[in-house]
């Protein structure tokens, strides 16, 4: 497919797009990284099939032109592309360690990640390494069985000083929650999502966060 540059106002938002994207984060990415992938547009209608929020972000920055690829597609095909573009990204998962290694090697500017996200990754990896109750310990050596009782595992877990609080949200609620946590970090002057949540709990319960 051939990429070409068009006037940004010549394109149309896809009507009924179900995705609620973070335009501010995309604008930050455009400022830091430029446009590194084209918007996908229906040749017949000039409606955006993939990249609606990137287009809005570019508009917010005052861009007058944008890179696109045009495809020939009927109405049903256009809708399927919109659905697939939104859903297939949701189905992916992460290798947390690989992601942490990547983020620690770069500036976070324009990536959509915050320092608090690194804190969350560290907590997830730490929790993954915690012993699981009721599961036999892995052999310490190929021919030597390492036995650990449930009581010993419980004691070892109890001695850990970090705990992970996992919360599951639908995608649209997760995006909203992350946006609000970012705003609250700035309001409270906190450095991580964990500190921000503790601050909210303390204020709402009229109490103080324990220090130890």
C-alpha cells in the first residue's frame, strides 16, 4: 500500500467509532516521536478506519497535513476493519520483564507510560516471584527434590514487605482511571499510582497512611 500526505481536514471521523482513545497522550507521542505509522482511510468515503484519535491529536497540535494509506473497501468491510483494529490490540498481552527492560532503557516522554507504571511493573514481577501456597517447590537441582511445607511458604510470604493490589477493569474504564490517576498525581504531588491511591484513601477515610 502506498502512503501519501493529504490535508488533515479532508478526512472524516468514522461515525460510531466505539473506541475512546487518549487524545492527549497521542498528542504527546506525536510531539516526541512524530507520525511513525499512517492513518488507514476508506478511499470511497475518506472516513478514517484506523487512527481516528491520532487524527484528532494531530488536529489539536495544529497539523495541516497527515500521512495516510487508502484502501478500497465496502461499508461492511470498513466496519470490520474498525472492529478488528480496536479489538485485536485488546487481545494482546505483555511480557512484563521485557517491557520493564524496554522502558528502563528509554525516556518515557511520548510513550504513554509514566514513572508510576514502572512501579506497577516492578510490583507485578515481584508478586510473580512470590511462592504460591499449596504448590510443590521446583527442584533445586535436576536430581535433588527441594521440599517446602505450606507453613514454610506462608511464613516466607508473610515476611515479604510488598504486596500487589490487582484491579480488573473493562478497557474504557481502565483508560479513564489512568487519566484520572495522572491528574491526581499532579494534584497531590505523588510519584506513583500506589502513593496516589493511598492518599485518596487517607483523605476519604479521614485518616493517615501508616508509615510502617
